[in-house]
């Protein structure tokens, strides 16, 4: 069948190449429309309760992660020049498209009683113009007498000040978000140059945009880097520019198709799908090496190009098909998870890995048929003396030192198993960034001075309309819970409607800072007229504004907003459990329903789902690959022999992660699926060749194995070196997870190559029941 297919490809090569070129051009058009995704909640299934809670919260109160924060640390803040510059920075920031509001010390307001209209009138503390030093000093006394702003806009103990920039949610979820952030940072840079004061930047909009832009640039560099590195490696191996060019064209076509498939399926580039183009390069090159190696070997035997091309397809077609099926399964199983991010990654990767097979099957023999016959220099790599000596040594280990192969394997595997027990699963929102990265350092500055910027929301359902304002007991409970939160060193002072009431009470009692406290039943009748009225001034803010966003329109729901440190997925559940326990103690469950949500909770849930989904996918991939191997070789003994050399590398990699302290997180768990799908290719290549060589040696195992080691060893080593070189490029990433993906996958492939060339032949000898292998 495969030999006939080779003849058919060569017969209709013109039509097939035309179809390939036209279809690639069409896919290239779609690929040009690909966009980045900025939705970070899609890791969670839509039927997950945490996702449902978060959507319900956003429907009632709006997005919680749209605050970009700027921080300054200076003891000259209240000097006229610096203070007016900060005020001007706020004005400049408002001119940036996408900035909806800016809050800082110069824009702070206080409330003044107007007894005639029974309103609390919001009034700016500092005039909306360039002010004198005397005006700064007098305004400062008023401002620092308002406890509401302590820890919110300034930290007096460290001379730190905060500028909160509210950005448009729709724009920050679109492709123009980078322009919005760039516009903000342009104004910040001008401020730094004019004042000499360093400005820190953080907040989820800034972190997500900056990380996304960095990742996009990295993937472009890695795609180019993997292509260049693969080209150099191929040129060194084959000493042929045409072989190098053919291989590169194949993988470039595969990359174009992958981007086109994303668009056709309505997908966007995410943190996971961004890995697919570089992965296709390192996965596609082995297809080319297998075909070219067989073509060169057949041509050297026969000296006839057409026959060599047909033999290449006939011998390597089924091998490459099952290799690609195994690799595709390793990724496609993600499509069966509940996480949308993993589904998209699995669908796109699985489809395009299989497309690589068809692209290789059509393009390589068709193009080779038009090229001149290989020159002796192009075939010289088949007799590489260094590799021949290495394969002879592998042969001796396999035939004469089987006991030592088992002992070394058991010892190393045992040490790896011990390391597995040291594995831990923990992820941080910015833990993939190096500690020297400005984004990471700025986040830690905010954690040190303002206890973090990660949003955590507590939604309180009073279970009845007007339940929030109908009884002062609700405010008393909010105060008790907020006091508990304030004592936690990982969380900032919580904001709620109660803080607005405290602010209003202080204003009612003529600005006495001691009056900044929860209103009593005695206070409420006096405050109610002022709180019900809407401010009629042009000043942004006031009692009405303080209330707005913390109570829904039915007054049945209210929220407590908490900014917290990025404490990681390991400590966050413990913290949430303690908060939940306190909430249950404070809020009577018969009258209240408490939900913890926000970006911090969805991050934790999304990280958990991705990790669990990857673990489940690896198991499923292993089962499906085992079934494919059983179908291909129709032997349970060979199945066992094929799986062990691929389990050992995964165990060793997991053990190394445990001993070196690399945690399990989405980027590192992905290593196992990637490595399994790729490493099994070596096994298939070896076993198919072994099965094809058996009849030549009258089904005797030992001479067949010796022939197989020498016949396939060179192409296996070449392929592994190209793959390792392709993944090593990821080690230069600025992201810890991507870097780990690079060196851990390379380690797995190195171990997998050794186990398949040494351990696999030993197992085949051991499991042979008779001197000759049966069909």
C-alpha cells in the first residue's frame, strides 16, 4: 500500500504541489488575521461554580481587575514642584484613550455639610490648578486628617504614594490594550524625566498586558531561533542546502497552517497556543529527517533516485504516520478537558501535527524528484565514524551487559521516585518572570508598601431587597469581618460601603478624625438625609460616589473589596478557608450568603484546572498511545517493551523536578505530555525497523537487534539532537515556566533516546520466549 502511495505521489506531484501551494496561500491569508486573547478567565469551565460566581459578581458590580496603579516613594512629595507635577500627571493620564478616571492625593476630596440642602457636598482638598507651597501645606493638613485615605493613597511610614488609574474594560480586553498601557507609561516616563522621581507600575491590567507583550515577542524570537537552529543542525548533518531548505519549508508551511486553523476555529493566541508554532518546528523537522535519511540510505544501496523515493515513502510512510499520530495524541487529549484554554491548545496542536505528516508526505518526495541526485558528500553522514563507534558500544551494552543496564536503570529510577515525593504544586501570577524583571520588582514594591494589588472580592447577599440598608447589623458584621482582614499581613485595608459611611460620619461631625468609625444606631437617622441625596456638584466623587459600586441597585447585595499580595496557589486556599470560616462565624447563614470571588480566586481555580487537566490528559494520552502501539505491532510483549523506555524518562524528569525544586504548574506539567508525544516517536521508529528486519534474519532476535541499532541509530540520534536543540532555545526565555519547559523537555528527550537505544533492545531480548521472534 505505502509503496503504491509513493508511486501515486510522484505521478501526480504537480497537481499535489499546486493544491498544497494554493491551500497554504489561503491559510496564510487567514493566519494574517490571527489575534491575541486577553481573556484570562477561560481556563475555568463555564459550568464551574467559581466561574458562575465571578460572572454574577461582574454583572452586579462590574469588572474587578481594571485598576492600573502607579507608585512613588519620595520624602519631597509635598514640595510645590513635585506635588504640582503629580497633579499634572493625573491630567495627562486622563488624555490617554482608555483611561476613565484617575485618583491620587492631588485629586482627593473631602465632604462638607450643607445644612440648607441636606447634602454632603464633595469638595476638592487641593485646587484644580498649580498651587503655592502654602496651599500645599494647608491642604496636606486636611488630607492627612482623613483616615479614609491612609493605606489607600499613601503610606506615611515609607513616604509612599499611589496613583490609581481606572482603565476601560472593553479596551483592556481588546488588541489596543498595549497602546493604552504604552500611552500611560509614556506620560509616566515624561514625569520621571521632569522630576527625577521613579514611578512604579503594577495592577492586573498592567501585568497582563506587559506579560502578554513580552510573551508575544519571545514567541516570535523563539520561532525564528528554532528555525535558524534547526537549519544549522540540518546543514551540519546532511551537508546539503536543498535538504535544509526542504525541511524548513515543511515546518514553515505547518506554522502557517497552525495560525490559519486558529482563525478558522475562532480561536486567538493564548499563553498556551503561542507555544504551538515553535513546537511545530521542532516536531516537524524529525519527519523530514526520517524521510531524507531513508531516501539517502536507499539511494546509496540502489543508485536509482525514483526507486529510492518510492522506497522512502513505502518504508517511512507508516513510521512517520504513527509517529505523528502518537505526537498528535499527546496534545489532542487536551481537547477532552473542561478548560477552554486547554481545549483550544489540544485541537490546534493535534490537527496541525497530523497536517505536518500530509505536508511532508506530499512536499518532500515531490520536490526531491525535481532535484539532482544526492552527491557523495550528502551521504557521508551515514558513515559518521563517531556515531558508528557509539552504536558499537551500545550494541555491546545491549548484548553483553544486560544486568548492568537493569541495575543502572533501577537505581536512577529509584532516586527519581524519591524526588517525586518532594514535588509540590504552586503557581504565582507573576512567578514565571525572573526576579530581576521590572514588573516583578514593582509588584513586590506595592506588596511592601500597600500590601499588594491582587483583587479579592467578598460578595454579601442579604437574601432580601434593601437588606443591606434596612438594618445596622449588616454594617456591624461588615466591620467585624473587615477588622479580621486588617489584621492579616497579606491583605490591605478592605474597602466597603462601610468605609463610605465612616467618611460621611467624620464629615458630619465636622471632620473630627476620631469620628471615622462605624455609625451607630444613634448616628444613622442624622446621616440618612445626607446619604440619600445625590451630589449636584461637578466635582467627581462625594458620598454618592463612595457608595456607588459597593451596593447593587436592589440593595440586596454588597461587596467588600480587598487588595492582597500574590501569595501563590499553595497559600491562597488556606487563606480563603480562614476567611470563609470567619465569614461563617460573623454572618448568620440563615440571613446571609457569602461568596469569595475576584481575579485572585479565578486565577487559583484556573491554575488548578489546567494542572489537573494536564495530569488527566497525560494518563489518557498514555492509554491511547498504548492502544496505537498494540494495533501497530499486534503483540502485548512488544507493547510492554515499548512503554517502559518511555515511562522511565518521564519518571526521571519528575524526580529531577522534585530534587531541583521546580514546582508543578501549567507550564511544567506540559513537559510530560510534550515529551511523551515526541519520545514515543523514537520507539516507533526503532520497533518498526526491528519488525521489518526480522524476516532477513530468520526471525532471530539478537542479530535483528544489532542490525536495527546500527540501521536506525544514526537517524534516531540525529533526530533527537535536532529536537533537543529546538527545545534548548526555550532555555533563553525570560519566563521561568518556558525556561523549565525547554530544559526539562530536553532532559526527557536525552533520557528517552538512551532508554530506547539501550533499554529497549535489552527488554526485547528478555521478553523473547524463543530464539526467534514469532509474527
